[in-house]
C-alpha cells in the first residue's frame, strides 16, 4: 500500500527520506527515453517524475504509460549527474506523484540541496 497522500509537501519529504534510505529513485522509461510531461504548475515547462519506491512507480505504469519500464537510478548518480543535467535542460523534477498525478514540482538544484 502506498504511503503517498494528497499532501504533496509530505510526499516530497517522504521522497527525500526514502530515497536516502534506499539509495535509489525510480522512474519510467521506454524506447524513446524517460517519461516527461508538461508541468501543471509552470507554463511551458517540462517535468520528469520520480518516485522513492518501486511500488509507487509501478502504480503509474498503466494506461498511457503502460509501455514504460520501471527502472531504478542509484541516488548518487541521480544527485550528481541527473539533477545537474536536468537543471541545465530546464526540466523540473516531479517527486512522488500520487494516484491523482499530484506531486511537488521542484527545480533540480533545489532538490539537490535537500540531499546536502
């Protein structure tokens, strides 16, 4: 059972805590690349969702995202490589989206600071 709720700030905090404990994050990828979509918070911005548990990522691996594969990314690579590259590309990070696809959208540099 998912620990994610409608409280997107609490889900962000859970993302930080669990990803540190597990030393990994989870995303969805298909032949075309990693899942990204338009931001619901910021105009003309792209957001790439990640989850702190495989189970929560798998809950989104349905319907229009059914052709994606749930893959893990080691936390050190995520923080040291991914967040830098995504910041340069202007892509936001979606953290622990719940079943309603609600989640905090944060700048990669702001997320990186949470791990310091």
